């Protein structure tokens, strides 16, 4: 088995800090991703997505005028979105629980807390490659399945069609 | 249990939408991600980026000092420092900035006024840590721990 495997991928980095963009670009280069576009906020990223296909998006959370949450919601939900299924890794120093939950509810695929390490970034990319998640469409949400595990002790409401099958099988 | 009609929740399996990589490519990509030579290349990339990042952190420190009473400007600079100081190897600087951001963020969320002394103490500590030749000195870590304890106390009072 020989690499790299990523050579034809197109990535998009959405980050307002030029140093972070440069670092992320270098890290993606090190796994063989060479075709990388950069945007400094969500609105610019949307324009780039329309102009050019992207297979992977890395986005910051806090940016102006459009932040990473609004950008993610656009990608997942807007009729004009070129690829609602594109994997989105949100990278942020804002790691408070309510912000991570907001990112999840916007439809991000993975959340990576700053400070960035190559190991952590690669682990998130490996997760996307190795265990792609089902997508869920329901009232008020479209995006990757927010339940990562089937928990035996799950005590929340049973709402999905396949939940009933699982429940009845027990 | 739902008796009739369309399910309100639609699950779209990974095989039913376009994946980032085909299966053969995915196997090669995983190999690449886990290869020691990839880790070495990435480490080199990080090291090459560090001098510019450290210089940028010092600029943000100056920005924070110049911000004086402008808390929005000060928070923005502290947030940038929190974002990549640790990546640039300035661990103590990053941790103190993290505490300051958490304090400012939570107090604002609770609708409570910021204590200017607490903010000024953090700004001074961040500046000292960032300018120290050895960022990881024991003194800096002790200051970071004391400031974190102070902020935790004030936040618990504010809740």
C-alpha cells in the first residue's frame, strides 16, 4: 500500500488569521493535498465554493462578516449550495460547550480545538475517511448524524424510523 | 410509534452520497495519514511556521496593550493569542490568554461588568510570558495557575 491518496483532492481553508491559514496549508500539503483555496471569512468562502469544487473544508468559527456557523449552515441548507455533503472540520479556540454544540447543530462534521497539532488535524481527517457518517434530514436540521454511537443506556426520545426497528428488536 | 405517513427523519447512509475519497483511495489516504514520514513532514512544517507565528503573537500582545480600555479590541487580540500561541510553542502565553478569554466571554454572557484589575493582570502576565525567552518557566506557570483560580472564583460568584 502506498500513498498519498489525497493527491486529487481540493481543499478550502476558511480562516481570518493569515498565519493559521499558512500553517493549515502546510499541514495539508504534508499529506499530499496541493490544490487549496483560501478565504478569510464565510462570505468569501461561499463565493469560492461556487467557483470551484471543494472536497474538504477547514473553517474557523469566529470571523467577520460571516462566521463559520453561518457558513456551515449555508453549505448544508441553502438551495444554491454546490455540495451540502462536503466534510467540514471546524477549528476554533472557542471550546466552550455551548459553542461546540452550536457547531454540531450547524452541521459540522468534526470539531478541532485550538491549539492545532498535526496529529489532531490528521486524526479528524482520518475519522472522515475511515468512518464517514450518515446524514440526517429532519425538521430544523440537515447534516452529519449527531449521534456518534448507539448507546444501550440511551434514554432520550425515539424518533427515527430505524430507532423503532432497533427498539422492537430488543 | 408512528403509524403512517412519511418518516419525519430521513437517514442518508454514507454509501448514498458522494464521499471525499473512493474506497481504494481511502485506504491509501489512511496509510499516508499514519505514516511516520507524514508526521515528520508535518513537524517540519510546524517548525518552519513557528518564527512567524511567534512574531505575530508579539504583535497581538502590543495590540492588546494598546487597546487599554477598549475591551472588544482587547478581547479580539487575546482571542488570536489563545488561538495559536500554544501551536507556536508559547504554552504559558496561550494558557493565560485562554483564561482571560474565558473570563471576558463568560462575564459578558452573565451580563456582569468586567473587573478592570483582573483584565489588566492578565494582560501584564501574557505580555511577560510572551516576551520571556523561555516561555515555560516555572514562574509563568505559577502565575497562570493563580490567575485561573482567581477567575474561577469570580465566575462562580457571578453565576
